[in-house]
C-alpha cells in the first residue's frame, strides 16, 4: 500500500491535490537529502480535502530546486484517493489520522502502512515531525501537541502562540511520532486561502533550518496553552441540521463563530426536538460520557452548563458525521505535566 521514493516524481511541485493520482499511485513516502542528515518528517493530505500542507511543501521545495535543503526531508503524502474526490475520506476508508496506533488488533492495510512509515523514520533518526491540516470552521491558526515537553512547545510556538495539548483522539500521526521526536500538528484554517499556505511554508522552512531544540521552557507570555478535555459527537441516531429545520438537533447558523471563544454558562448552541435527552455524546480522555457536565436542555434549547471553550466547530454536517462536532478545551495557566 505504501510507495517509498528517493526523489520527487516529475510534476509533483506543480500539481493540485485533486490530480495527485496522476503522479502517485497512493500513499507515498518521499526522502530528499539535505545538509543535515536527520530528516524532518512532514505529512500532508491525511485528509483528502485539506490541501494546505501539499501547497506549503510545494512552495518550500520550489525554492530549493537548485540548492541543497538545509536538512533532509521525508514527505508523506497520505490519502491520494480522497484528494482526487476532494473529500476528507472516502466512505469505504479509515480516517488516515486515526490509524497510527500500534495496537495488536489493528490489522487493516492502513495500519500496516503507518507502522511501516514509523519504522522507516525510526531507522532514519527523524529530527522532528510536522503534520499539516485544515479545518472546516472558523478557527485561528494554531498548533497541537501530545506532550508537555519543552522541545514540543518550542516547535509549536514557532507556528503560533496558541497551542492545544491533547491526548484524545488516539491513533493520530503526531501521537505516534511523539515517541520518536518533537511532533506537532498544524491547524491552518480553512483550505483554499493563501494565508494558511504561506504560514505553513514559513514554518516548514524554519524547521528545516533548526539545528537543535532549546532545553529551557517557553516564556509564559509567548504562549496561550489549552488542554483538550473532551470530544463532542452527534450520535448517528440523532438527525442534524444547521440554522433551520425540524431535526432532532438544529445547531445555530453561526455555530463555528464560537471556536476559541470562552463561552459563558447558558450560551445557546441550538434547538432540540426532545427536551428529555441531550442529543450529544461528550467523551473525556478515559472515554466516559460527560455530556451532562457541559450541556443541558432548557425550554427546547441546547445550552452550555458551565464556561467552556470549543474548537473545530463546523457547519459541515458530513464532517460532523465523519469526525466530530467539536473539541472542548480548558486553559492551562502553568506548564505542569501532572494533568
């Protein structure tokens, strides 16, 4: 399932994500040499409709077509089939950013592929890992990490002062590579805009120039640190609409404008058809349903029960079904690892 190359395929730097299938047969790991041997690993298009990563890497590599890269680069291009259709994943596929776990029960071809990628990069002594994504709602550019470690935080704040620490969902690329090197996920806003491409390109090039990571802590005034405490999904049995409709749950038209806003108790999120049940499943890091802790129903409205900050709220019902409605976060005032 995995193709491994030691050079760039002809045309890769000019092609759009939807046309990648014309030069790549599927998931591909491309190794390029640089002045420093330990490679920077960059993964793009784990979700086929998130093309900012591809465009950013294309911009960087165009600058070095006639010059040596500052550091070796290993580029993983993920879901080529979904990119052809312009969707997150095809209906028959696993989510390419949930398949990086090392569990013995994970026997699908996709799991074997990601284990192979991880093994290859372990052998090559990977220096750092960058996974580039977009999101479908209104979000600022921010970085995500899986460890509260100085090197991880320094890498993340090279991209944004907004950093989210998370341990769930499992099986994400950055979690797997966190065992090998400083690893970060970049969230670059909606696809299609230049700002995300330019921002990610500057970051990737900066990471290629790094010789090492500082060992001292990131200054508190340079960091807005949040912890992801729960993921919110809409059960398949609950019908869903946005703005208007007679569904079980009708979310506010402007729902994605709540992203990275610290919502007060009583903030309205939508209307419900059945006042006896909260139409959401809200699970914490140990997979307990804590919906009643964060949400309640009053007079047919779904409202927040306590202050909370959401991220990745989207108006795209297909993405809500395939992934989630949002993540809930709390601010971390200190960098204690005992959380």
